[in-house]
């Protein structure tokens, strides 16, 4: 039996099981939050580059081990 997490089965000629409900909602929320977090990091990087007029300074302040 094939199991599906996020999409519906394309064909209905065999038995399959779709996991849905709270787990599906949780996956969607964390995916959206991850995308929003990445977008905000890019925006913050662009703002810091504009502030210091240097591409290396934001990277050195975010990654002190470089």
C-alpha cells in the first residue's frame, strides 16, 4: 500500500493511504515559516550591506568564525 503525505493519489485503481489532518497543517506552517525566515534574512543582509556599503561586513558579523 502506497502512502501519501502532502498530495492526493493521482489514480484510484489501487489501494493507497493519505496521511492528513494536524500533521499536514504542521508541515505547511513550518514550510511557510522557513520560507519567511529565509526571506527576512536576505532582507536584513541587504539592509546591512546598504548601511555599511560593504558585502563582507555583514557576513563577518553573522559568522564570527570566518
